[in-house]
């Protein structure tokens, strides 16, 4: 009986092995990330280039390659790759990155055109609208910017970055009550975003609400220690006459700076 059981187990093992899913061969795209994880960036780029050549419809591969080029300061190569992606299909991250790149290169009109088209392709995305609003605000077109921020929030009321950008715009216009309200909503949507809490603290400080600003800066520092945020916290502590705490924090900050390599 024992021999029969062993034989059956061996046979079952053979059947299970035979029924296992075949191992999929690695693609250039999957191999690329293995290179990246090992820090072999030249091979990472080469693998992405092979993937784009053999599989032109892989928009993510072309996007990742464009990112690598942009980070390596090959801006024109990155721009061409983003544009190629949009020729295949209106790829949201490629469109946003292309618009940002065009704006940095001074081609604001083309950036606006790309963002407008993106808002039409993706009506429930806030990003194109708040980037358009930023361009309008930079050009002094404040009423248009306000309308575009409104469009951003209408497209996606839960986009905390749209609300924070709008809050910063409102604060710059001196509308501090509404700015504070929008910034509060932003950090409620993005509670783990250290720069968002810092931005909220800045608006609270501008509104003269330094006790609340102290709390906001402390939340930011709890998420990400940052010397600049500490300086803002010290400023707000001094504004509410918490001079001892402010001095202790300044001493600690100076000690960190002196011990830095």
C-alpha cells in the first residue's frame, strides 16, 4: 500500500508540473526595469529603445524613454517621443509632460493648445485646467485664471493639487479667506503631502493665523524633515510670541547645519 501511495504522489507531481502555466519570455520592456533597479541606466535606456522599435504601440515604454531623456537633459529627444505618443493616441501623462516641457522652452502658445486638447480628451481630469490657469495667471489674465481653476475643480473636486494651486492664486490676489478654505480642503485630500502642508502654513501665516500655521508646519515636518519648513515654523512661533520655543528650534537647526557633511 505504501508503494502505491508513493507512486501516486509522483504521478500527481508530474501531472501538476505538466499543467503549470508556461513561463513567459522576458520582453525588452520588463528587462528594462530590471536594469533600472540595478542602476544600469545605459542598459535601461537601450532596452526601452528596443521595446519602442519592436512594439511601437507601447506608449508606456516610449513615455518612460522620454522621461529618461528629459532627466538627462536631452529635451528635444524627449519632446519628439512625447509627440510620437500623441500621434498614436492621446496619452495623458505624455500630453501633460509635453505641455510642461513646451512651457519651459518658452512655447507657451503650443503648451496651451496641448492642454486645451487634453482637457477635451479627458474631461474629468483637473490637471490640464489648473496648468492652463497657471499660465493665465503668469500672463496677468486673472479673471481667465480664476475661471480655469473653477473648471479644474468642477472636473475633479477631489484633486487636492488643483485646490492648492487655486488657494495660492487666491492668496496672491489677497483673497485670504477663500484661499485658506481651499488650502484646508487641499490638505484634507492630501494628508500625506508635506509640501501641501507647508503651502497651507504659508497661506495661514499670510492671513495672520500663525497658531494654525504652526500646526500646519509641524504636520509638514512630521512627514518630511526640511530646514526651510523649520524656518517658516520659527517665523510663526515668533509671530505668536513663542520666543523660547523659536530659539530652541533655531539652535537645533543651527546644530544640524554645523554637523552636516
